[in-house]
């Protein structure tokens, strides 16, 4: 128990120091326009890298479209997110779309 506690504390401290350091340094550094443009692509790229395999693969195998409940629910959820730009509405829509797809496909 004590070993796991210290591991968690060290990971938390490292995470905090990395984030706090980037906030402190990021506010003091003058970024070029090209760097700002490049950094604007990082978040969508990371999001795509995380969500893509979740929606398309199951244990490394492609999921057929008509059997892919998450992808069928994610497409209209993305449309709601794009249209509304509201997190709560997007989450509620995602839950409703997934429930509907799960009910229809079984």
C-alpha cells in the first residue's frame, strides 16, 4: 500500500510540474505565428488518434459498419457537437444516439 501511494504521489507531482511549467513558460515566451498555427493542429490530431481506434477497431480488427454501434452513434453526435458547440448537449445527444443504436441493432 505505501509503495503504491508513493508512486501515485510521484506521478501526480510530475504531472503537476510539467503542466505548471508549461503554463509559466508558455505565457512568457513570444510564439511566432507559424508556431501558433502548428500548435493549433495538435489538439485535433491527438483527439483523432485517441478516438479513431476506439470507433473503428476491436482488438486490432476492423468492425463492420453495420455492426459498429459506437461509430453509428458517433456520427450524429459529432453533427450535434458541430452545430451546438455545447458540451452538455453533445454528451446528452451521444447517450441518446448510442441508446437508440443499441436498441435498434440489438
